[in-house]
């Protein structure tokens, strides 16, 4: 990517020559002759690097250092000082100038200095990109008190690296919250491994979780690591934990207590260090009463217990979520939907949302395809009755 450079110097011939020189080397260059013009250009065009003369017709160039410091882009500034003005140059460096060059400017030196600044700019770009990616993984809370409490507790549980039981209706964001906990804690650079206990045959669950040795059962022709070993150091997300068979629950409890497992058909005890997050959209207490869920495992899992409220119980968060999904969809599909009409928003606030946030997200995605490309209206929404 090329670098956008702004030259601020009142000497027109110098400006023109430098512009030409740098443009020929692939930089995007523009030039201005006064501080006022520089300010205007910086707010409008977000230059990534500034070459700044000290004495300008309308003021002292280095003043710009203070003004750009608070800009989001914070472009590095290279000062061009008159010969012998060392004191001023030192002062400018203290105030955050990237470099200073003495006039008459040597182009070789100038280019070297620009290259160093370019490295800084690329690093910042990368960081910004990274932050953007992080943001898309954000957990949207809205303003409801219930969600603020959930997120607060989730952050603490992440820091303390303890077991968490996440409950809530379908589509309330249990898995999204589990990922958020992983991202917020000391294990974020280690794996996040999810396993859906309802989607795996009960007889295969143990082998999936703990792995097996060669010959442990028919078809096990070579040793395999279980997901719990893969998750070592990180987070294991046990989704739909209520579907786990009772005998497996007993084995899981033992592994969690001992912090070690045996592969199926194996004898060696293998140490594992995982933070377990479990989720359920069924009431585990009922499961305990009915004899389908072990009470001891229940308490082992819910060191912290987070309940995600149904969307209908936090309607005040709907507008923020709608905005979030519209922006997300715009970015993903290259669309430019700007608004939702008040009556469409009202309808979404009134509706019961049995599928919760997942259903809301799908409805927005669909509405964006059906709308005129700019505004979502009532008719674009699926039947919400
Ligand atoms: N807080 C949130 N912020 C942003 N998006 C969310 C949030 N919660 C849920 N979503 C959206 O809703 C979808 C469903 O969330 P998730 O899969 O976490 O639900 P779930 O509670 O695990 O549902 P189920 O019980 O059906 O498995 C996600 O893919 C995401 O698009
Ligand atoms: Mg889920």
C-alpha cells in the first residue's frame, strides 16, 4: 500500500520538486503553503505522514505537533529546519516529531526518514486491522442491566480462569459468550475447542473427549488425541451438556477433579489443564430432579453461573443489536443500508423473538436483501407475529 504524504512549505519551488520526486517513487503526495491549509488538509484527507517546515507565513510549524497528537491517525511528522536550529529540533523531537532534517534537504536522507516513518504507519495499520477483527468478535451487550451484569461476571470468570455454566434459551448467545470469555482471559492465545454433546453419538463421546489408544475398539487402528488434550492450556466448550449420558458425566467429573485423563484403552494418566465452559438451554436442575444429570457435576461446572436473558426480556437492547447486524451485513455483503424506519423498528421491539438473537440476526440479513438498498421498512421484514 502506498503512503499518503503532505508537504507543508511556503517555498513553492521546493514543494513542487519534492512532490515530483516522491510521486515518482510511488508516494501519494500533496502540498500546501500555510498552517491553515495544512490543518484543513489533515482533517479532510488524513495524510499518513507530514513533511513540515518550521517558519510558515501564518505561524510556527511545530505547533502542528500538538494538534495532530490527538488525531486518530496521528501522522508522523518530519520537521525541516534551517541550518543550525538544533535547539528547536531537539525540542520538537521531545514533543513527538518523528525526525528532523536540515535544509537544504538531501533527498537520500529524506527517503530514509520516510521509510522509517512508513514502518511505523504500517505497524499502526496492522494494529488497527487487528482491532477491527477483534471488534467483530465483540459481544454486544446493549444497555440492559442484566447483560451488563453478565458481561461483568464473564470478565471476572475469564480472568480467574474458572468453570462457567452458561444457560439461556436457544439463540441467546451462549456460544458467543463462551468465545468472549476465552478471548478475555489469560488463555486467549491457546485453543478454544467446542464440542456439541448432543451431536455426537453417546458411545463415541468418550473417545472424542479423551482420545484413544490403538486397538481400543474396532476401527481404532491408531492412537488419537482427544479434544480435551487438544484444548490443553486453553478452553473446552461443552455445548448442550444436558445431553451427556450419565456414565460419561461421571467420567468427566473425575477428569475435572483429577486434572488428568486416561485415553480409551489406555493406562497412562495424562495431565490436562483446561478451563471448562458448559452450556445448556435446558434447565439442569430439572435434569437433576429427574435423575438425568449428576448434581456433583452440576456444582463442579457452575463455579460461575451466567444466565443469558431472552431477547424479549431486554427489549431496550434491540435497537443496538439491529444497528450492529446492519453494519455487519453491510461490511460482509458490500451493502450500504443506512437506516431502519420507525415502524419497522417498533415491530422488531414488539415481537417475541422465540429464536432470540439468532432469529433477529437472520431477519435483518433477509430484510437487507429485500429492501431498496438504503432503508429497511416494515414490508422488508419477515412475518413477525
Ligand atoms: N451478544 C451478541 N452479540 C452479537 N451477536 C450475537 C450475540 N449473541 C448472539 N449473537 C448472534 O446470535 C447467533 C446465535 O448465538 P449462539 O450460537 O451463541 O446462541 P446459543 O445460545 O448458543 O444458541 P443455541 O442454544 O441454539 O445453541 C450468533 O451466531 C450471533 O450471530
Ligand atoms: Mg449454541
